[in-house]
């Protein structure tokens, strides 16, 4: 994974259409190794973007944001039960081809 991130940075130095920031995911073909994901940053870098949520090539970022945003206060212990906007999620899904 680190090698892939290193190659990505080298390409980004020569090609402006490639970002130097690299989020690498690994999924094994069987269950011998757990899937893992890591963002490779250098020094004091911060990631200047959000990673899209893609499932089988379909961008589900809108649905993921609608689902995860209300969970933040719940995960912080500020509320007991999260409110999920299921109506909004269903409307978002209807836009998809």
C-alpha cells in the first residue's frame, strides 16, 4: 500500500491531473487477511478532500452523508437515539438511474 502511495506521489509531480494525496484500500481475495484502508500523508499534511463512497461503481456519497451526519451527536454521547432522514434518503435514491 505504501508503494502504491509513493508511486502516486511521483506521478503527481509530473502530471497535474493526478493528486498527490492517496487513500489506499486493500481487499484480499479470500478471508485470510482483513480488509484495510489507509491515507498516506507526509509531515503535517491534511487531506483536502472527502472520499466518495462507491459501491459497484455507483456513487453513494449523498446517501452516506445523509446517514452519517445525524450519527455524529449520537456517537459523541450527546443524544440517545439518532434521527435518520429516511424520506430524504429515499428521495436521493429515486434520482439514480
